[in-house]
C-alpha cells in the first residue's frame, strides 16, 4: 500500500515530468503506475488507502511444533540422504502423513537445508577456462590424443598431436599403443628441445583426459617451465584447435579406408600427413599461408606481395573491381576461449580495418 506522503511525492514527480514535456502515460509507465490510479489519487489527495493494514495468516499454516517435527524427520538418520519426493511416499506406506512434498521442500528451503542430500559428489559449477592469446609462435600450444583403428576391433593406436595455435604448425607428434602421461611427457620434452622453448614461455592447453592431468605429465611440464591449461570437463569447444586438426586429418581423401595394419604403417601415414599439413597446406585461418611459413615468420612478406599483385591488377583493370581489393593483412593475434567483450572488440576492429581499406 502507498502512504499519503508517497502519493503526494509521486503526483509531484509526474507533474514535473509533464511540465518538462513528457506525456502522462509515458511518465506513469516509467514508474509502473496506472494512469487510472494517478487520476484517482488526484481526485481526493487527503483520502488514503482504505484497506486494513494487517497481515493475514493462513488457517492451515503449520504450527512451530509441526514445522519442527518435519525438520526432525527430514534430518533423521533414516531420511537424511533422501529428498522429500522419497520421504513422503515411504511415510504413506507406513500409514503416516506429516506434510506434503511441497511443504517439506518449503520448510527445508526456509531453514537453508535444501541441499544435495545424496552420498555422491554434488554437481559442480564449471567456469570457462581463462582467456588466452598468442601474438607469435611458441607462445600457446594445444594438444590432444585421437584413436587410429587397428585390424583388431576395440583395439586402437593412439596419436599424440601437439600444435602451435598461432601458426597452426604441428610441432610434435607420435603414435603409441597406449595412452600414458609418461609417453606424453616424452613427446613434450622432445618438442621443447627442438623448438628451444625457455621456461615460462609456453602455455599448453588440453582437455581433462588422464594423460593430460596425470602426475608424470604435470611434473614434466613443471620441470620444463610450461604452464598447463585445461578445458571444462566434457566440453570439446574449449579445445577447438586440436578438434579441428583431427577432423582435417581424418577427412583427408588419402585417409585409409581400412584399419592400419601395424604401428609402423600408422606412423608412416601420419608422417606424410604432417609434412603436407605443415609445408603445403595453405590454412584459411591464417590467410592462406602454410603453417611452416607462418611459424618461421615468412607470412608477412608473402601477404605483402599478394597485396601488391592485387593492387596492380586493380589498377590495370579498375572496371572489374566494385570495391576494395582482397584483404591480405596478416593475422596478428589468435585467441583461445576469449571473453565476450574481447570477441566483440575484435569484430569491431576488423570492421574498422575493412572500412579503412575500402576508403
């Protein structure tokens, strides 16, 4: 209910808004007040709300003793691990009725006792992994393990694949007959030696598999000075670069239709694929240069030459160009699990860059 003082203040505010040019219906809508109510208040400003100011208590409300009995039953040794949806039917089978399920839930909620009541671990809230970005090679790696079929159904070879997210180059791989954090640590040590990785230089992102979070792998990363980063459980989108690379591998036209005969055959085929992917494949996400060229820092010069070729062609036949020539600017920053505001800022910057090129 609105008191006389509050009514007077509201009427004054509406009048001030109307004197400033606002319409009455708009002013009332802002404060969620009906125009009919405002008109009724203005007819007799000395008459307040005639409704009795009293709190009504439901006649069927449980007494304090009955509420206490509900809590005692719900928290007893017999029912302490069961929800009200199980407690009420059990009591009914015994010929007892204390309260309805909704009443059980309402009383438990009021006492802050409506929590996970089972013995298993309650559901945990998962947070998005921290946002990461790379502005040069050997700053941010991603890795995962995928299955390769063998002639024996249910038995697989395991491909360990590490890639540089900035350049998209496969910096290390190996195929084994089992999944193991020890084997993964061996591959990572080899990568750090070949790439001359210094302590605190690289972040290694992966999912939550046992080889990724095993004690030996984590100890190896700590010894190498590599910072681990993990996806949320059962969320493949948190590790998109490795997932995309595995799809490229398995959807290649040359991918064997039959199972690999042995470990040597699997390693030979993957070796050919890695050579093609790093040295020949022009990756769309890095403006169609090869991962090896971008990893070596050659992409800037190559893209500048392409831009010159396009500008020359445009000057030679300007009637064939309705707008700006193709954007051959190098990709300067690569993000992994970016925050929403970062993604929006990147889109805005890309739009401004396109406008500048068009101008």
